[in-house]
C-alpha cells in the first residue's frame, strides 16, 4: 500500500488560513519512498541534533491531539475525525516514548489547540509548561474516504517550525500516517534513521507445549494490525522479511517435510525455494535479495548452504564441518556472514566471507553463544549468550566489547530494528512456558513487551516501509 505524501504542507492547511486558493490534495504526489518536505520559512538551515541519550530524554516534547476542521464520521476504526485526531496523537506519543530515547507528554492532560493554531502555536503556553519541542497536527476526511494527516514539529524556545509533513492514506492505513509523523520527529531530533513505520513478522504459538501450533503472523512495529498468514496446518519457523519488503522467507514443516518458502505479501502466494529431504534450519536473505542461506543436517554434520532466491539450481555449500554449523546472517554490505558452530566443542560465534572462505571464531568470553544477527549499521552483532540463563547480548564484529542487554531466564533470537537502535527478541516465562516478544534499546535500560493475541516467538523486524 502506497502513501501519498503532501508537499508544501505549511501553505495548504486551508485557503482561509494560508491565504491561497490551492486545495490540499492538489499538491499530493504518489511515492514509494519518503519525499523531503521543503524547510519552513525562517528555518535558516537550523539543525537540532543532540549527542547522547540523556540529552534526548531531557527534551520536553509536548504532543497534542491532532485538530480537525470539521468533526465528521470516517471509515476508520477510530471514529470521527475528532476521535481519530486523538488516536493519531496517541500513536505518535507511544512511538516516541517506547523507543527509550524520549519522554514525551500528552496528548492526555495537555491543552488541545484549535485548527487555526496548528500553524501558529501559542509558544507562551508551551513555554510555561517547560516544553522544549511541540508536536501538533491535523486530520481531515476526504469525500472519497481517504484521510489526510498533517504533522508539525516546533522549537518552543526558538519559536520556529523545524519540520513538517503530510500524508494521504486509505482509512485502513491511518496508523501509518501516525508512524510517519513519529519517524519525522525522531529523525529531526536525533539525526538518526527512522523505524516506526515498519512491520514485524513472528511465529504465533497456541496450544500445549508438547503439541503447539505455530503460525506465521505479522504486525506493525507497535503490535497493532495483527494478521495471521498461515493456517497452522504446517508448522512455521524463523521468518525473515526480504530486503524490498515484498516477501517473507520462512521454514515450513508440511507433512513433516522441512521446506523453505517465500511468501508474497501482495498476492498471498507462496513459492517453494528448497525442499532438501533433510533437517533444515534458519533460512536467511542476502542483502541484495538474490540468495538464501540455510543450514542442513546430512551424514552426521550440519552445514550452511546458499541457493538462489528464485529457487532451483544447485546449492553451494559454504561450511564443511566438523560438527554443527547453523545460522548465517549477512553483514549489511553482503561481504561477510556471521554464524554459530560447535566445532570448538561448544556453540560459539564465527564469521566468514560470503563465499565461505576465511572462517574464524570471534566469541571468547565464556559460556556458549548462538543465533547471531548482524546490525543494519554493521557495527555490532546481537546474539544469545548461554551461561546459566539465556540472555541477549551484543559485541563488535571482531568479538570485542561484549555486553548483555537483558538479564532474564530465557531471552533469545535477537533481531534488529531497521536503524540498528533497538533489539527485539522473544522471552519465555519460566512459570508458564509461554513466549512473548520484547524489545530493548542498546543501553539495556529500556525494555518493552509488545502486545500479541497469543504466545509469540522468532521475531523478525522488517525494513522501513516504502
């Protein structure tokens, strides 16, 4: 689903406010990627980028309910435009709060600006509330059912508009506009790449532990818009989004046969990539989407192979025993692969070139190490550290700087946010054996459990949506 991005937003809030006869939708252009919004008048190239987490958290960010020019019914599940305006601001506030960098306030308990104040905020009111930054917006319902959302970020102390954006979305996609707003604010204040408008694939688990149904499912980055993709007749495991977001790669056990499938999200059709006839594990995409890595057990050893993502052809064997070699996560540039192997006597982390050459161990810190995943930034590798309990940890690609991000009974299978700032994993509760999806930022101080309708494991965070 494409979003229409509104250009020159500040000039088109309404003809009565901006003094122009231009209709808002006339400036809309359909895009597959975010479109830069021209700087606000008087911006002067101002940059607001803070250098560490404490400074980010010290920013007082007020987020108000989004205003509307007329409270009319919408085709969304949020209600009228007034109710939708509040729901939009709540999603924005939740995004900025839950990532661990900001501590925003609102929309509850804050004054609600009138529609005419969206472009002309009352800076004095917000200064008296010790707000450094102000996020305001509006929502309008179109005659064709579409929703138009505008979003503005202001510096209260400098009395300047820092950035603005607008999006036209179908009713079912209104939350995307809120995530885009939060992404815009996050990027402007932190100087980092956004990640809120993204999706998560995972395995939904129901039933008793010894006979558990495992279905492929997806949801938004905040846990909303949950959807099952498979029926549960065949067990699904270890999903991963393709680099272009069009497909999900996963392992299926249809009729007991391990098979690697690519699920096309636009058509709901599945393509068989490989059916090896042997125990198969952990399929993974290459960064360019041309290759699929997987592990296969044969003749007493388990090795890593790669095959064309189109399916067919002869698999190329990248490792050659001894023991068990599993996983395979490419570096962002596609030149290296990180994997786990017990060739030294216990599970440890190794790296090799993309063609399988130059294999070397990088984990030397005690205990065992498994499920490595390379950061999108390329600077760290997340993994499961097994030393008594299972904990999520990170280290450099050379194996240095190891540190734990979690400290629970069983945390495993980390996956990265698109910008490499947040690590997601699944945690199994000792008393119940039920798994759930959690997130933690790189400080290790901000943990959050994502809402899922049933037990959840094997999360995979997709890239930012086009």
